[in-house]
C-alpha cells in the first residue's frame, strides 16, 4: 500500500514538473512572437468566466449573507447586541467570504 502511494506521489510530482516546464516553454514562445497570441479566445474566456458568472456569484453571496445574518442575529440576540448584525455581516462578507466565494465560483465555471 505504501509503495503504491509513493509511486502515485512520484507520478504527480513528475506531472507537476512537466506542467511547469510546458508553461515556461509556452511563455517563452509567446514573448518571442506576441502576434501569435489568440487574443480573441483569451477575451472570450475572460468574458465567460468573469462577466457571465456574476448572476450566480450574486445569488450565492446573497444566500450566504442571508444565512449568516440569521445565525448571527440569533447569537447576538442573547446578549442584546442584535443591532450590530449589519456591521458584522458587512465586515465578514466583504473582507473574508466575498473574495473566497467569487474565486470558488469563477474557478468552478472555468
């Protein structure tokens, strides 16, 4: 069992090195001949993964915010501090969850 795991790890390591090598070779070729870059495909991919992901990103953000506000208000009500729900929710979503959720959704769509 350990030998199979070691071989699988070695295969993954070799594949990672091959991927990085291919990336560097392609980057060098792209810098040598920038006219061959497929700008149309790049912009279409950016549009597909970015702009078209906005509705689902907004929906997930809304639902996470709704759930967090409900849970936070239940906890803060016991201390009489339920007026601070909006402040806490704004900080939590904008600082922590917003970028994380957007990155997960965009990565899932690409």
